[in-house]
C-alpha cells in the first residue's frame, strides 16, 4: 500500500502517521543520539528570495546553534548547504556542500548518521532522500514546507519558522536525556 | 534588474561555498556595459567546463555569457551536444531540450515569460549545434522564424556531429571527409544564413569567434533586435579541433583561416530596416550615456 503522507498537524515516523508532537520528540532524540547530526538547508532558505526565506534561515541557524550547545563532546553537528541542484562535474566538494544528484558522497565523507533537509524543492528532496536511503544508513528527517516526504524516515509538513524553532526548543528540553551513539563504529555506513 | 534579486540569506552566508559568495559579490549581473573584457577580472558566469583543452566552443560560450545584455533575466535553451556538458556550470537560467526541439521550446518559453512577467524584459537565447539547428531541428528552427518569435538563435557550427564521432551534418562543407563520413560530403553546405534572412530573421550574422569584440557586438545586437523586433540568427564557427585533426593550440588559427574574404566564414551580416533603425537608436543612446559618464568623471576630477 505504500506510505500515506500526513494530514495537517500530523507527521510520519518510519511510515506511520503520528502526531506532530511525537515527531518533534523523535527528531530531537535522533539529533541528540547521532554522532554527526547535520542540517542540509536548500536553495529556498539559503537565498533570500523574500523576507520569509530570510526568517527561516535565521531559525535554521538557531536550531544549529542549539544543537551545538546540546550535544556532548565527541558529537559533531554540521550545517551543510545545498545551494542549487545542477549536477556538478567533475565533482563536488563534499566537505562544504551537498548535491541532490549524489548526496551520498557528502553523507559518506562526513560520516553523517542523522540529517534533516529543509528548504529543498520537493522533487529534489525526494531524489536525495531516495539515494541516501538506498546507499547509506543515515537517518533522514524532512522539514517539508509542503505535504511531507514518504522517502524520509521522519517527515514534518507545512514547515514554518515556528516549527523550526519548536524543534530547537525540543532539542534543548531533551538535552542530557539521550545517550549518543559515540561508541558505534563511525556514523553512516555504506 | 540587478544583483539585488540574488542575495544569500544573511544567517547562512558563512556556510555558502565561496563560488556562490563570489557570484553575488563580483559577478557582472546588472552591469550596463558588461562585455568580454570583464573576463578574468569579474566573477565569470562560466568558470570551469569539461570541454577539450583549446576548444573554440568553450571560448565562444565564454564570450556569449560575458556579452548577454541582461544575464539575470535571460533563459538559455540548449540542445544535446558538447554545450550540454557546460550548461550545469553556467550561472544563467537554462533549459536542456530534446534534440532539435530547442526553437519550439524557446517559442513557448518566450511567450510564457511575456505573460508571467509583463513588465519585465526577459530574453530567451537558443544555443545549439549545427545538427540540432540545421538537420534534426530544422523544422522547429524555421517555423519559429516564420512565426516571428522574439528570441535569438545561435548555432555553434562545427560542421559535423562532433561528440558522436564525426558524422556528416548539413553544415559540413562539400567534399569534407570525417571519421564517420568516409566518402566525403557530396552536397554543398546548407546556406542557413540566407535561409534565415528569407524566413524573416531581422538580424543575421555568419562569422567565427576569433575576435571577442566582434562576438560581443553581434550578441548584443542580436539580443536587442530579438527583444524588440523579431527573430535573429547567429551562425558562429566553432571548429571541433579533435574531429578536424587539429591540436589544442590550433583552434584560433583554424578560425582565422576560415574567415578570410573568400572563405566560408567570411563575415556576413544582414540587418532588416526596422532592426537598422533600432540599432542606430541604441548606438545613439549608448554614445550619450558614455559622454555623460565622461563628463561626470571630468567634473569629479576637477573637484
């Protein structure tokens, strides 16, 4: 039957429709558990198309700063941009960016084991999420501004500044209650 | 029209790769008198490419991008060929069309842009090889001209199908023997510039890309005429050095040899009456603007 996308006010976790509240907790827990929790902001927030985009960018920076404050020594939060979608040949620099046509390179290179996409157009997010899911063991979260992503392991819908801030608050609230996977071999594997 | 519309969100500026920061800081978007002389001193709209070393097409592509009068509001429509390997590295909106369809796509695009952005100048420029323009896409090319679609068609004429191994194309010269055309071309090169003129193009030029200032002039003219009057066509000789058995350093000389007065790429230009009038007006305005700038600079120096 496949995965049904959440209705407004809901989210999905591993394909099961849950309340948004539960999703905030699970997303925050996954971030705090990960060795390299990473946020991938896309063109819709990286570029200041309008005031709303700039505000979302500020909220994303706040979420990242909160993550940095809340993780334990040994964890390494990252903020890696996806500035556009063009296939970059001959190669991209996976240390400084992610590309939807080969997102696995960035995941592998930085050993990312939990990531969140935000501000990426849906079709490109779907492509990236599929490749990541197929080629790595990275936990994927989508903070989608539309109807959510079935290819993410956890997906919010109708992303807004408030929702990003609420996720940051949840991360702060759960600080210290989650044991990070620091002893695991090394983040995401291929 | 300027860089103001291409700004990075302040909160995430520091994580953007330096390429993008440079593009916003020092690209020539919005600069009124941008041209090929900006190459090397401003952030270029094409910095790296995967074409062969010394490829004249890569030079031509650079000159074109440097000469577009309105790059931030230009959409380029490309076709399959060597240029499609470069388009991902170009900081101008572009569409990769199915082979030969480029002028049909550009027609729809230009019309859609006029409806969607009625108060804004939006240029459409087709860039395709001779196979896409003259052989497989000739129908779409001609029909767009017959309909007087307002966009520029640029043909990178390398006189054969280069990236599939050297097959014969309509623009190949008579008698030429290529790797995949061992008998030699039996017919004359299709006279597309003349056909373009007869099909309603208002500005037609046939030349090589050996002189950047000339390329800049014809690109600007073609885009301005297409914007205001009707279709324009440029046929630029960009030899494939691999397929004609030349070395990397010999591309420029090949073009110089081919543009001599008796050769097939001797400079040829056709301008319709309305286009002549428009270009004269633009030239007068440009002269006025330069004189005013000179006067202003003189005053500033005196103060």
